[in-house]
């Protein structure tokens, strides 16, 4: 089962943007794994950047 999403933005009369995405269930799992990996890696980076240096 393929899931689709479409977004359209119009700015005035001359500018129109349209985007369409089709994703399979395996693609959704891959996207979820990538996003969770990014979120899990941000916490140690922020912690080390905010650590005080003496």
C-alpha cells in the first residue's frame, strides 16, 4: 500500500509551488529510523557543547 501526500502553495498570481510524495511502508520505517537516530544523537552533542570548560 503506497501512501501519498500533496501540498500546493500559491503566492500571488504568478508563483505556484506543488510537491507530491509517495512512500511505501518500508520507506516509512526507514524514515522513522533515520529521524530517531538524529534525535538520539542530538542530546550528547548539546550536552557536550554546553559543558563548562575549566
